[in-house]
C-alpha cells in the first residue's frame, strides 16, 4: 500500500508525470478509435451501395419481359 | 514495389497485416510502459520526472518521421501521379499532427518542473510549433478543393516546402543557444543516456512506430474505401 | 513519360533552391535566434542601457549566496567570463551549482537583476547510483558532453540524491 502511494507520488512529480502519460494515452486511443470507426462506417456504406447497384442492374434485365 | 502499391492489392495484404500490427503495438506498449514507469531508475538530476521522457521523446521523433514520410509520399504522388501515394500522405497528416501535439504538451509538462516554465520561444520549441501548424495547414489545404486530385497536389507542394523545417528542428539545439538541451541519443560520440534508461526509451519508440503503421494502414484502407464509394456514386448518377 | 520527368526535375530543382534559400536564411539570422547570451557576449556588447535580455551559462561553483527571504545571489559563467546575478523568487528544481541556467532581466551597474530564472539541463541521463560510482571512480568527465563544456569543472556539489 505504501509503495503504491510512493509510486503515484513519483517523488513529488506525480502531477506532471501522470498527466503526460494520460494525455498520450487519450490522444493515441482517440485517434485509433476514430480511424477504426471511420473505416467500419465506410465499409458498411460501400457494401450497401454495392448491393443496391447489383439489384438495380438485375431488375431491368428481369423487367424486360 | 508497384505490385504492393495497387489499391486493391494494398487492401488484401494490409488486411492480413493489421492483426499483427495491432498485436505488436499492444505488446510493445505493455512492455514499454512497464519499463518506463516501474522498472527504469530515476535520473540523477531530474529524479522521477525523467519518466516523461519515455512519451515525450518518441512523440517528438515520430512527429518528424511522420512528416518526412508524408512529404515523401506527397512527392511521389505529385511526380508519378500515384493514387496510393496521395492517400498515404493524406492519411499520415492527422497521425503526425497528433504526435506533434503530444510532443508539445508532454514537453510543457516536463518543462514546468525542470526548467521552471511551461513554454519559451526558443528555436527548438518554436520550430516544433511551426511543424504543428504545417500539419494543420496540410490537412486544411488537402480538403479545401472539391476535386481531391487538386487538393492532393496543392497540399503536396505545402508539404515539400515545409520540409525545410525538419533539419531546422533537428539542429536548432546545435546551431543556436536554446533552453532545450541538445540531442541525447542520435549524437556524435554515442548516446549520453545510460542503458537502463535507453532501452525503455527505444522500446517505447518501437511501440510508437508500430502504432503509426497500424493507424496508417487503417486510415489508408478508409481512404481507399471512400474512393470506391465515390466511384460507385458517380456510376449510379451517370451510368 | 516525358511529363513525369518534367515534374521530377521541377520538384528536384524546387527543393534544391528551397534548401539553398533556407541555408542562407539560417546563416543570415545567425545569433538573433539565440534564446540567451553568454557572459562573454555581454562583456563584448558594451552598454546595453535598460534593455531586457537573457544571460545563460553555468551556475558558478560555490557562488550561491542566499539573502533574506527568497533573495539569492550567484554568478553565471561560460568559463571565460562570469556575471553576478541577483534574483528574488522561486528557483526551478534543477537550479544547482554547475548546472545550466538562463536568467532574464536587466544589467544594472555590473549586476544582472533577474526577473525570471530558468534551469537548463544537459543531455546526460543516468541513474543516481551510476553517477555516484562514476564520481568515485574519477571517470566522471568522460560521461557526456556537458562535463566537457564545464571544462572538467568539479562535480555538481549536490547533483544527486
């Protein structure tokens, strides 16, 4: 328990060390999540678009008769 | 080289690479953070505050590396009109901007207790702030045109002009009196960091590099998919 | 094929000219980018009047004198010349004899009256035990450039925990 307190205090520099690591974690994780979500969203959009395009291509061929 | 640079081929091989990059990033950050926060010793002058180095220095290195990669890809796109090169340049910019921001913020958090100030306008700090604005300018210019090709060309020229800032950042601490200290690792006469602190630093740098490659691959895939959507929309409208 | 080569030449020549311009610019601005002046610069500059300037160097060994309150007097040296500094206020954690320092203020009658004192650290990093061992082995001067810069001056008196 005591060693945990000294670890968090960082020899009196805890209020500088921890924010530095926290802001790094926050920015890097945020950018990663944003990049992954953008990719997933676009992939879903693309497959939706491809599906509707395929259907549109099939329909006039079937409706011709 | 061009075999891997075809956008469809890129989707295929980067898809296989992604889980490995993710695993390497997480593993390296795990070991690196353990060494940086727990296993490495305090500094004889700076005490425990030296641990900020393990995020500040890799962020600053990657800010520069990312800029050189972005400008290089932009030049390839500009000269050879290679679509994937333009995409790599565009995808690198936000990652580089994030690294630069981190270098500035963690530097301020380190400067306050050690130097006695959050910020000074010395040559090193100012040139890194300029780097941050170059990234923002690149991102703005790249998306300022309706035609993505024109945006890529205009922003590529900005990226190449901004390349002169890179040696200025690197050598500012040698050319002028600055508050920032000279380089510790890449310097004549070998590193001035004790191995017990150099190894954690190099591991964290490897973690940052893997993170960059991972996010870059994800963003490039996102851009390729966006291009496909745009092409399909055009076909839908005019085809 | 031809247009590609044209563009390549254009970019290469452009980058070359840009590099040349940057090199000229960097050599032209020279010292005006300096964040601080050394005590030798100060001595060569003659009368500065009431201009606010920064002076930087090492805190001379054995020169720190504490006055009443937070007043402190010390000398900043570049090993050729030194200038006396007086400062009232909180000093940064790294302020030590033999360590780098940058003071901002005005020169008044040969004494530099500082409004702000910043510490400057060198590029050497090592654990305290290693610093201690090096000192005892007498090989301290070989570690890092800063000790060379300090002209093999004696060790920082309290440079370790």
